[in-house]
C-alpha cells in the first residue's frame, strides 16, 4: 500500500511507477483526508509506503497531518515501511522527521529522487531551465527503478541526499515554513487572462479551491503545493508579486 501526496505530478509519477513494478495500490492522501478515510488494513506481508515531495526540507505538513490520523490494522514490528521523497536538490532531515511521525520500526527505509524544481514563491527560487529539467527526469527514471528493486527486496537502507547544513534547513527553516510560509491569501487572479476552465480547482489535491462567478476562490486550507499556479495555462494566477517573473512547471514524462 502506497500513500501518496502530489501537487505538480512529480511524486504521483514516482508512486505510480513503484506501484506498477510492485503491484501495489496507491492511496492519494488528499482524497483520503477529504473523505475521512484514514483506517486501513494490511494484507499479510504487505508493505507500507509513503511518497511525497519535500517542502522546505521537510515532509509537507498535510502528510504529517494524515500520518497523525492514520490507523493501520495488521501492522507488525516486522512490517516493511518506507518513504520516497522527491526534491529539487536535497532533502535535509526529511527522513528523520518522517520516521518520528510514523513511529520507529525494525524494517524501515528512506529514499530520495531529484526531480525538476517547482517552488517559486521566494526570491532565488524558480523552476529549472528546460535542459536541466529534462536531465533530471531522465535520471529519475533509472533512480525509481533502483528504488523499486530495493523495496521489493525489503532493504532497510537510507539512500537520500541531505545536502549541506541539513540541521539548519530542517530544524530552523522548515518550522518557519510550517508556521508562517503556507497561506492562500496572496493568491490573485487576472480575470482578463482566466479561461474560467476550473483547471486550478481540479488540480488542488485537497479541494481548497472553488469556482465562484467562474473565477477561482481559495478557501483558507492551502497546503502549499503550488498545483494551482503551475496548472494555469494562461498564467492568470499569481502569488502576490513574487511569481510575476517566475517560470511555471508542467510535468513531462521522461524519454
């Protein structure tokens, strides 16, 4: 069983690939929370996986919220539990934060996959150039195959890229992000550009956008995934003024 959270599609692609290779079921975390479905039963020998993007060098808070509500019958000390996180560059102490959230187990593993950058809200952060994004996606295909093999063989290993100063990033920057960096109040829509198509609302993994008078309106429960701003084909959505000159990311399958 794989629990997945994804905004722009990177983590969903990873989860679907692993699920296909291991014949696992993918449960979307956003859908589960909206439906109040947080109780699951493991089959004999079934693994528990979590696939999600790194948000400011830690797990997305919505993933931690889901884990805090998750109840799994049939989990044993020997149950194999793993996480696979996608990142633009490095993950800091994401694996340690996730491990504490799910509870220590004798059979745990953690992996990271570098994929195209999608965070564009702060100065100095932007999407990757097209050639860089292509190279990352090409490398990701092989990386995911290697990870799936490790999971199939139930290897208890940590294969992540922490990067430089992981403690500073995950113990200082990440808490600041969780407490102050997630809000939908700065989102604004240029009605002259908007196609009124509802793609942004459909893209939101937690249903935080509704269409009012044919324009998107955010409802105050943003999870900071940026699915809406990247999904808009007309660049009608901006986050204050910080994204006006930033790129947009559209998931493309690696060749």
